[in-house]
C-alpha cells in the first residue's frame, strides 16, 4: 500500500493562516516548517531543490491547491508541510487563480518508490470536498484527521 499521508505530514509542520503573501515567502515558511521537524534537512539546499523543480513546471495543478515537491537527498524518507491562506497566494498557477492550500514535499532519493503514491493521494484529496475543510481548519488536528482518511 505504501506510506500514508498521515505519516508524511506532522502536526508541527502544519501552518494554518500562512503569513507569507508571495510564492517565495510561502516556500520559505513551509521549508522552515519541514526543517524544524526534520533537523537533518538543510533548509537552504532543500529550497534550492524545490525551486529547481518548480521552475521546470508550476506545481499549482488543482484549482486553489499547489503541491511543490522535490527529490532531495538531505532527508531520510518523505517529509511534508501544509500551509493554508485565506486570502490566497498568487502562485502563477496555470488557471491564474490564487492558491489557498499548499502541500510541500521533500522526498528522499531513497524513497522515490513512494513518491508517486503520495502525489496521487494528494491529487485525490485536492479534488475532494475535504480540501475546503483543510482550508478553513482552525487547528492542526482537524487537518491530520482528514489526512488519515486518504490512503
């Protein structure tokens, strides 16, 4: 079955009501959340890897949702952060609409067999009614409860 979303994301790496207003600020904020939970991760090199991937193809793939991700050797497995923005972020998404929920992933080069499974789970979640609950969540446990239902 593979790794579960509830194993990828930690409540400590969920940022409700992101402070950043730009894509750059959001990337920094979420990369800091990942490196705070995973101290083996070097935030600067992970950010560089995320931008390298993002510059190839925008990860704002579902209306209102972005899934920036990268294969990154400086982490042990798959780590993620989730951020929400009520006002929305100009993400440069193909639909030109603001993004309200961001799922950031750093995927170990040793865990690539799980990365398509995780991306698929996030894609299904992003297209479901649960994304509206995540967007309006008042606490991290609400988000974790939703993640546990997507396998």
